[in-house]
């Protein structure tokens, strides 16, 4: 037996056994995480994402576009990037231009309008697929209607979140949403505006990408108006 064979034989002999059953992850979460109501999930999500310097507003199906208009005007933002062909994008395209907010759409390859995207797009609106209460995290699944640059480039990122899609934990979100059946090319987990701790290990917000994250929480009955 060669030295190589002896080394490999020892490694195989001492390798940990894989015969044991896989851990029951569902049972662990059932025993270690409380079951929360929709109201509790919304309240906890809001608490944690606001700790990360995000701004949250409770809205309804009837007033969210009006709240969005007020937020943009208060920041002197007169242009918004939206996703045409989505219910929320089309609602904004119908309502905001007559009220003085120019709405642009992501309808061509980024190479054709990169300069405008990076230099003349002050804000964007996207929708969240879901959220995680435990960490105050938004889940976005970019697609052809809402490419990921919409949430990574504009200085102000506004996210419309259906409060019924707030899950207690990341595990609950993955199982309830059926992630094992297929994932997008990119899945984004967002917990506040951009930040960095590269300089002297001091956490700084608004370092690159979105300097503000605004969440419009739709249908939340977690108490307390924005």
C-alpha cells in the first residue's frame, strides 16, 4: 500500500458517520419559537426593522398611494422608478403623474440607460414577497418586472409589504412559501438602508446604494399609525 493509500484509508476510517438521521428542523422550531399572531408578527417586524434605521408606515389599500405621494413630496422627490405591469406599479403610474411625480419604468436593458439609473433616479418602488419578524427583514424576489437594481441603486427605496406575508422566522418563510420548489436567480434579504462597518469598525448607514428604506406595510393591524 502506498503512502497515499494509507493516508486516504485513515481519513475514511476516521470520517464522521453520515448514517444518523438528519435533524428534525421543523420540530426544533416548533419547540423553540413561539407561535405568533399576525398582529404580533407585524409589531415585531416593525420594531426590528426600525432599529435598523428603516421607516415604516401602516397603510391601507385605499390610501397607500396617497401616503407614498406625501412621503415623496416631503423629500422634494419628483421622480420615481416603478415596475410597469405590476398592480402596484400600474396604480402609481395612474395616480402620481397627474399629481406632479414623474414616473419612469425599467423597460430596457440597463446598458441603454445606466447613466440615468445611477445619476437621475432618486427613488424606486418595489414590492416585497414576504418579511421576517424575528430579524426585521424584507424578502424580495427580483424578476423581469422588478430587476434587482431597482432596490440596490436609487438613494430612496420604497417597499410595499403585505402584512399577511410576515412570517415569524426565516425557516417559516421558506417552508410556507415553498422555496424548495424553486428559487429565483436572486433572492434579496433587506434589513434597513445600506450600511458598512469598514471604517474603524464603526457602523455607518447610507454608505452606498439606498440611503433610506421606507416600508409601506399594507393591511397591518399592529396598532399605532405611522
